[in-house]
C-alpha cells in the first residue's frame, strides 16, 4: 500500500475522532448546590430545564444525525448530546425550553446555535430579576451550529436563565442549541457565517402597465402589457393557436380542488390582430373548470389538465362543440403545485407534460384497474393524440413546471429545490427531491447538467430573497428554449427560466457535450424590480417575440391556505426586440405544400404549428419532406423534415435505412427513436457500436422498449465502447 493511499484511508478516521469545534474550554455555570448545570445536555436528559409545548419532546439528540440525512449540513454539536429542534418531529411543533436560573460569574459566555433564522426560532438570554431579554440569537437556515459570543461584563453577579424558543411552524421552523459556557476572557472562534444581504426590490404592488415599465431588459428590447387585471387573473398556463391567438387558463380553484358547483377556473382567448402587443378581443372559451393546470390546443379541440383528469374539449367557432372527453384519469393532487402541467407538442407528435414529486398519480383511461395503471410522482410524461397511448417519458427531478425542446429536439426542464436544469432523455431516471424510484434496481440516477446554482448559501431555501447576485434563488417556473428567429442570434437555442424568488428570467447557455449538454450561467435577461412578480411561463409568438404570464402575488411559495392568495391580479406581457416585425397569420388556411415549406422557417413557431397541422390532416406530402429530411445542408432542418415525415406516417423502412447513413449523429439518433416507436426492425447491436455517444444514448433508450431477452446483446455492445 502506498503512503498516499494509507494516508487517505486513515485521514477520515482521524477526522472523525476530532471534536466538532475547537474552542476555549471555559466553564459550565453552577447551580445553587455548587454543581455544574446540565447546559450541555451531556446527562442525555433535560435535567435543569423545563419544556413547555411539544417542540422539545424526546430531546436531547445523540450524535450527528444531521449528516446522516443530508450531505450539505452537520450539527457541529459539542460532546454527545444537543438540542436538535427538527430531528424528532420536524418544523410543525411549537414550544419553549427554559433553564433554571444561575449567577453570572464570568465576564464572557458562549453557546452553539443553528436552525431557523426567525425571531420566533431563537435562543434568548434573560435577566431573572427584570425578565428582560438581554441577548437573542437565531440560526442561518442551516442545521450547522456556530458559537455565539456574549459580553456579560455589565451583568456581573446577576442571575440569568436561558430560554430556547420555537414558535414557528413553517419553513425552517426549528432551533438548534448546545453547550452554554462562561469564559474569563473574550473567546475567539471560527467566524459564524454572516447572513447574506436581503434582495432589494424597488417596487411592490404596481399596476399592470406600471409593472411592465418597471422591468429591466437588455438594450434593444422592450416590455409591453398585453393583458392585466381585471381582464386576466390567476394565469397558470397558456399556449398559442394557429392564428397566433393566446389561450390562457385562469386558476381560481388553486390551491384546492373545489366542489364542482363552486369550480370557476376558466379558459380565455386573447387576440392581437395587428401585432402591436395589445389584445383587440377577449373571449371566454370555457368556465366551471376545477384545479386547472395544463393547456394546449390542436386536433380540433382543447387539451386541458385538471387533476384528476386529462380532458379533450372539441371546439367550433371558439366554443365547446360536444361533450368533454376524459382521456385519462388518476392524476393526483395531494400537492396542488405539482399536478400535470406545461403541455407542449413534442417534435415527435406527442403531447408532453410535467409532473411533481409530492403528487402521486396512477394514470390510465377511465375504468382501468389499479394494477394496470401507470404510476408517476416526478418526471415528464407524454400522450399520443390519435393513438391514445400514455407513457412516462422520464422519471425524477422535483416539481418541474416548464418544458421545451431545442433545435435538435432535445427536451429540457427546470426544477426547484434540487439543481435547476435537466436534459430529459427517454427512459432516464433523474435525481429526485424526495422519495425513491419505482424501479428498485435504480442504483444511481442522472444528475443536473447545470454547472452553477441560482442561490447563495448551504441550502436552497436559505437563498430565498438573498440571492440577487447569483440569479435570484432555487425556485424556477417556466421554460423556453428561444428559437424565434427575431432576437439576436446569441439567444438562439438558449434556455430561459422564470425565477420565482428572484422575480426575473434566468438564462442558461446550453452547450452540447458528449451525449448530452452542459448548462452554464448567462446574464439574467429580465428583472421585474417588483416584489410581487411571479412569472409562470413563456411562449414564442409568430413574430419571434416572447409572451410571459405573471401570477402576480405577494405570496411566493405554494401554500394550501386558499385565503392567502390575491385572486384579483394577473398579467401577460410581451417582450419584443426592436428588429422584430408584426405578423398576421392563419396557418389553417395554408395548403399542405405551404406547410411543408414552413419546415424551413427561421421561427420555430411556424415549424411546430405547421408540423402539427400536417399531422392532423394526415398529409401525404412525403416527397418534399423527404428532400428536406435527407438533402438539406443544415442538420436541424433535416431533423424538421424527419419529424414531419414521422408524424404524417411517411417514415418508411427505406427512409429509416437512408437516415441511418446520415452524417449527423442527431439525425441517426432520432431515426432510432422513431423507428423503434413505429416497430421498424433495427439492428441495435450494430448501432450500439456507432462512433457517436449521442447515437449510443438513443440505442440505450431504445433498449427499454425491447423484450428483456432482446436486450442483452445490445447492452453488451454498449458497455464495450470506450468513451474515455
């Protein structure tokens, strides 16, 4: 064994034997009997303390249980025992823990404190005679305890007692404490982390037009109000139709599903006929919805997510035309900010959506037995609009509420609490905020592609409202990969995300690497400068500019109390670049040939809508699509032709064989996914030896759609590749 290796092996053992912190030993205060008091809890009991309420039941805690449950914190306690307010019953219980009184015999004192940062989660030092609190200390939204030093020189000879207070049941509603000691001289310890400075926002509660004017965007851009209260309130989802009109779902039921008689969620249609950024007409398409969370249009109707249902509403002349169809049920709503959301048509013709981790769904067509339903409690799902097939596309993350595709058809979602950026691969399993994967043989999962975080501090929540310098905070909502063609080229194929606590739009630069992507931080694109801004999602319009919906509420985080939300506010803005020109469209009037030509448009809005229309029509315009798919010089345009061939049923075995010879690994990879979906025979074992890791990644995804016996040879070929 080398000396270095021996050192590495022994070092953890040496470190584990060291005390949690080095400090001037000092002395423990003594009681009336002259014996040291149990202010360090080393008796393993609450001797010399009186507990009131339920916050300190079954205390003290033995050992560093914090390090066992989370990698980013330690208790840093002294000795064996300490008070860990969260460790027995979490944040909910309230109470106090008060010591017996004792005489101040030294000029200095210190103690360990950690946990919640509130005035209602604190350690108070109290003068017995007057009841006056002469010192108060709280944690810093971390379990780590640090030494608090107190100057007692003016209190010599007086009696005092310690009161540990936990009167907060919400976020970080607990306090940690250990080891009160006296010192003869002022002690010196490792510096306690200073709390970051709070974010400073110039405004709060602005009127809709004022809010648009208050926003900061890069030079050459402007923000204009499209609609605001009272014309729009509580916007939770939106999409555009083939005429460029904007459909918005208003969520008055959130955060609770209501009795059907009280349901009043609705869907509105806004039209800006001349493209100047303000609506000229507003229609109510449908009312009486309950806990609406997802919205998309296509195939002759409106697709609505309102747990426990995924619904389709046929339409004619902007009105429902026939009975609402319940396509799928079993969608959970245990946590109503993690229900089915962010409906998006994928390049392969499926309807995609997101789902959060604390809502537990078992999805199936109405009447499907429980054992045949598909479970999901975090991830990305998809539903085929004509085959009526439901699948979980990928498992994991936290509570994504934003999904989009880049120029190569790669899916990306944002997340909260855990790292924020995820490249979504078919069949993949990703880091979860909580809980375990359904597959018990998931020995590890895929981590974030982000090289950075948008929050400061040791934990995500500790960065709330103090993370202006790095992006605003951990909580994200809404995703857009810009492909509009009207903004400067530097924005193309980059990922925009709404940041809830940061009241801004973050941007991540997406760079292909290996079989995936790396996300690096780019400058924030938009600052609301308004404490009430809560951006939900973005959509590119036909002119290449971007629409943005804003929940607009002083309340930032999800809460089950329906009375804390402002039901009277909501906004939609348009972010425009000076070089963009107004566009009036009605793609439904286009011929199939004209729709095929739109596959080459610089604005992907036209590409996506034209592709879906070709899919709806069952177009047979395969020859011009084949020319784009296999002859265009740009691989992103070849992909567009390929996807359109697929959704119109034109991806024959001969065309699959041709596509597998393409010079672009992205084209070859997509050929594999689409061919497997169409049950076109492929030699996956041979494809597993492709020189490109992108292609081999798609082979790995395809394996999951094979019978078990057919996978072994393919997997053996995959693991034999050397990507070092």
